[in-house]
């Protein structure tokens, strides 16, 4: 390990533990949903954001607070942009006619995905209806996101897209009776509620036109808007619902995750567009304008750190920078918001381009792989100082969650006409496909570490260098006896079940994540690459065969097992039906189903109609 990395080891460990404590109050997003690994290779991410506040014996209602004026009213309301939207560059590739054999194969694969969805949906319907999640092994139920039926709402647009209209109408009727004004959960994750519930209702409305769904979206929006009732109108991202119900005054927190405060633009702007009420647009612009103002003043200009201070509106003081967990969807929403409003808010394209200039330079790297495949991955950058000068240190890790970056760069590159972004997005996607193919079960783990190449242009495989890196990463320490160190490496590799190219796998779980197939789908629609449907099918078969239970599909604890199946964690988050299976289904659908030139997906795979000329 380089001297700089050794000096920063303790600092990185402390910083990561701090972020872990902030973050583990969820997303088993499973969002950022994640737990971060320290420099010593301890535990790593989770898409982990479940609400963790105490649960009261009975629901607490916020209805009275909703009927009162805000404690900190907006002094000057921003208005939605007006004018004719721009004709943005075309995103989707042109697909020619299919052969009969290709169509037959595609439809067989599509049907298999639909069958997997129906199997899970029917189990949820019979055993956990109206609860947030089905426990896929025991058939139990649990409420992790307010108790408002997360799986039900997250799946609405998937039902519509798959043509399951009877199930869709039944689900809408049930969702119409959900009250978002009450919950037994003391703490609500505002980010998760926004992307799953508000996003779910908005997309289902955009697809179906059922006005009950817009009414529910507005109801969720009204509740979430209360979290913004602070002196500086910055939201409490981990919002004490019960304190708010009692009318207590609230302030934004001084340590919040970047993804959780920076990922409201798609949902809030779309809600304002559909209702004509600018207050949600104003709320999110208050955040985004503050982020833009400080974008070039952070410790890594162009990007923002994973932890920011919302109370003081300090978005640049911390020293960890990533496109992955805890920051991810902020960057994802920049080009997508540009698309949503048809270019009427140029700030989003400007922020996207500036952030990617920095990320491409500092975060993206080529890993040394046994097949010498020219792929990219994105790591964590730690910023420090030495002799009064800024110094950066790359932590070369792979995250399943960070696989979204391939699709983001390809989409963003098309929208701003930057072919370099499209190419690098393709390389990032290829890196995730490589990770899937390299594992014994054919499934990528949550977090792993690799060895970065010295050069992006030429990177020959060096087995001895890889093995010595395995020893160093494991903390065993390198000695002057290279032969002895290589024997140590063999022991670690066998014990940890490390495939060639993987230096360590600190988090070997698979939690039914969507990010890899998300990027494969987007790159397929954008480039038309003919090998991608086969890659997607191999991923689906590996995931479905290894996660299948008698009732549904379950997250796995260890994808490094070489014989038999991984033990299961008895979890099936709503994004399995809302995101993962939706992207697999769309992968094998006609290209005009949710056309990327007409829709833009939020970070929970909910498609919103774009503003087009």
C-alpha cells in the first residue's frame, strides 16, 4: 500500500464508520442505500435505508399539522419555467426488423421474466397484501417504509407495463385507500418515501391516466413537503414524523447523505408540472441552486462529498467523493432532470457536465483483469492535503449499486452530445457484466476491491502483482520474502473464494439489486449492441435460479459459494418488483415500450413523461 494510503488509513476508517452509522438507518436500497467498507476491508454496503426510529403501538396522524400554515413560510416562491421545450438529441438507437427466430427467443425470455414477477406478486397479494414487504422464505410480512404498502405502490407501473391490467386495477383500488397522513414509525426516510411512493404514483398516473393516482401522488407530496418546513427550507431527510405531528419546530440536520438531500428533482418537478402548484418545484430548486453555487468550491471541485451539512448549507467540507453509495442518485438526477423539463432549466445540464468532468478524471479507473478486458469501474476518492496542496487517493472498489453509472453516462452523453460519456458509460456497464460472469454463481457481489491499472491504454495481467495485492488488502503485510507472501496469497484466495482479479470481497451479498440490468438495458436501447440481450439473459437466469424460494425470490448472503446455493437473508425489497424485474422485462420488449425519448426513469425505475416540443 502506498505511504499516502497508509497515512490516511485511520482517517478513512473513521470517516467510513461515521457514514455507516448515518446510513445504516436503512436501504437494505438496500439506497444507498449501503454500508461502506473501511480501508481494512471490513463490512461494506447495503442498498440500506430502512427507517429505524422507534415504532409506537398505534399510528400517529399528521393531519392537524397539514391543515396549519407552515412555521417557516416561503418568502418568494419560484415559478415553473415557461416557454417551448427544446428538441433534445435523440437517445434511442434505431432498431431494424427482427427475424422470426430472434422474435421467438425474445418473447420466450420476456415471458419467463413476467412469470417470475407474477409468482412474487401473487405471493405478496395472498400473504402480505398492503404491507411493505413479503418475507420470501417464511411467507411473513414486514413494514420497513412507513407501513404504506411499499411493494404495492412500487409495482403499480410494472403491472401496467407487463399488461397485467386486472392486477393493476385491483392494486390501484387498494392503493387509493392508503392514508399517508399516519404511521406508527417515528422516523421516516424522506428520500425513500419520495422515490418509492411519490415516484410510483406519478409514473403509474403518467402511464394510465387514472386520476386517483395523481391524487395519491399529491397526498404524498403534501406530507413530504412538511419535512421542508425548516428555517432555511432544507428538508429533514430522516424526518421525525411524530415530532412534526405534535407541531414541534424542526431544523435541517448538520450531517446528511448527499443522495438523500439531492434526489428530489424528478419527482417534485413532475408533481408541480402535473398539478400546476409550484411549491414542490420551489422546494427542490432551493436545494439544487445551493448545490450549484458551491459545486466548484468543494474539496474536489465539480463534485460534492457524500456527507453534507444541510443546517448550515455547507455542501463541500467533507472529504469523501464517489458516484456510488450515499451520493449516487444526485448525479443520476442531473441529466434526467434536464431531459424531464426539455432543457428549460439549463443548470441541470451544466451541473451534470461539470460533475462528470471531475468524476471521469478522479473516480473512474481501469481494473487489472485476467482476460485484459478494457472495462471501467468507479471508486471512492479521499481528498487530503500535503504541504499545503490538495492530494487525492483512489479507493479502487466495485459496488453493485454503482453499476447505474454506465447507464447514467450513456444517457447523459446522448443528451449533451458527448460521445466520450457514452463510451465510458459502455465501459462501466461492461465492467459490471464482467463482474457477474466472473463469480461462481454468475451474480456480482455487493462490494469488492480490485487492482487499478497503471495505464488505461495497456494493462497486461500480472498474477504475482495480483496475489501480493490480495495479501496487502487482507492486512497480512508484505515481507521481503516474496515466495512466502505468495503462499499467504494462495491461502487467502482459497479461504475467501476470490476469483482472479478480485483483491477482496468485503460484502458478498446480493440483495436483488437492479443497477446492473438497469445499465445493460439503457446501453442496449442507446447503442443497439447485439450481445447485450444474451448478457442480460445470463444475468436473469443466474439471479432467478439462485434466489428462488417456494414463494418468491430472496436476497442472498454469499455469492462466492462454489457448491450448492448461497444462504438466504429472507428479504425481498420492493425494488425487486419495482425495478429489477421491470428492467429485465423491458430488456426483452419492443423498443417503443417506454421509449427513452419520451420517458425518463427515476432512481426507482419509475418512468415519467418528458416535456417534449
